[in-house]
C-alpha cells in the first residue's frame, strides 16, 4: 500500500478519537492507501512542522490551526485543492478564507469552534450571583465569587495562540485593535486583566495555564468562570459528568456589542509523490453524509453549512453554540499573524504580572506591532 502520514496537534480525547475513526475507516474501505497519524504536542507543532519544511521532510498531510495556515503556506506552499474536492461551495465563507490564497483553495477546513463563557452554577448560586452580561459586570461578579478557595474568573494567558483566541473578544468588544494597542480602547482590555489579578479575582498563574489546564481547574471547582473553546463541552462531560455548569455568550461591551472568535483546523497537503493519495483521503473526509455522522460525535461544529444547520439536534447545549458562532469574527489570516500573536501574549502576561506600567507595556507592544507591519519581523 502507498503509505501517507498525517500530523496533528489536538490533545483532547474527542479530537483524537474521531480523527482515528476517520483514518481507520478510510484504511478499511480501500486497499491502495494506508494513512498513519502522528501526534505532535501543540507547543511543539508549529516549530516541528516548520523545521520539516526547511529540511524537506514534511508529512504528507498536516492538520494545522487556521490562524497558522498562511504563515506555514508562505514557508512551503501546500498543494492547490481548487477543483479537487466536491461540495466546497457548501463550506462557510469564513472557514474557506483561512486557507484561501489568491482565490485558490490551498487547504480543506476540518471543523470550527468559537470562544464562550463557562460558569459553575453551584458556585454562582452559593454566592447569589447572576451570569454577567457585560465585561463590567464580569469584573464585579468575579470579585464576588473569589472566595472559599476558588478564583472568580480565568482565561488562558500562556504564550500560545489559544490565549490570543480567548483575549481578542475582550479587545475587540472594547473597540481595541491589534494595530492600535496603545489606544484608549485597547487599554481598557489590558486594564481589565490587571484589575482582575490585582483584586485576586484571577490568579497570576494563568500566564502558565493552557485551555486544557483551565478546563481541569474548572471541573475541580477551583475556577468559577472561564473563557474557553466550545470544543471543551465534551471534555467537561467526560471529566465530571455531574458538574452543574452553563455555557453562554461572552460578555458584551457597554454598548451591547458581543463578539466571539472563530477558530478551527485546516488540512494542508504536501506537494510531492503522495499528494494524490492525500487528496483521496480528504475526499473521504469531506463527503457530506460521512461528515454528518462524524461531526455529530465530534467536539467541533461542521464547516459545511448544509451539515451545520442540522447538527446537534438532540443536544440542546451544543446546539446553542451554533447560534453563538454566528457572532464570531475571524482573526487576521496573514503571514505576520504568529508574530502579532506573540506581541499580544507578551502584553497580556505583563499586564497580569503587573511589574511594568501600562504605558510601558502598551507603548512597547505598539512599537513592536509597527515593526512587524513594516516588515521587520
């Protein structure tokens, strides 16, 4: 058999399980191609894939974060899939944008998610608290809930894209922007992080916590509210089946604006001897009827509109996420994004630690951003 290798970084049990089911199903229905998978931890994935591009030893398929696709494609172009996959017209424009280059489809969207607010109902009830509707209310509620050995609020702030994914809704809803980090609007977002930590409502340890770490702290009752991905719902159910919790839209700005961030993964195919075999696997993955089946069991929302519209009909909580994702904005899909992301996480960490003044933090961040835009990466 022709052997092809797929690299992926998703660490949640449901991510691995459904991808394994797809690979095993494909390997069983035909006898010409054998797909094998290799898990690479998220913190090492981008670096290892970039190194494999540099030394010409890339995997045949890579399942990458949508925000990294353009950066990686600029290093070593993926195969052009335009005209190779049936039904691409049914894929949502927002997910296709992540892997479109000059009007060509250079990748295939796999699944999507968005940022939401999780809250522990038992802790909320014990303190007579209501789910916050605005970021101002979130601060007050987080302070109120910070007692009895748990923090009121948390979001990931480790140096990783998942932290940017969680922070951007706050930045955007305040009117801030990555190209004006020292503006009064952007300043409000970073000020909220500092106020939360200075009040004790959010632990400074968040600078070393991933989404998965926060999930574990949440199910153990150490965090009352957290910003995290919709993909964590199944993991919470798995880790703590009897936990009473809720999931809702992120708080709004004072003017009522609610914003989430769209996330997801994209398949990229390496050019070379095995690209035709890799495309055959993607045709298997993109089949509508098959997608209806595996997306129903997954932690993702389907990238195809004709699948998404009927997804999770028997699961009210996950079905409600499909309404929330409609308010999700996409991140910038550019070669520069990983560098922009690093500036944001550095500024987040400094605001939380509190050793520098806001003027120092945001002035330095704005200058670094300007350098990136000038091409001085």
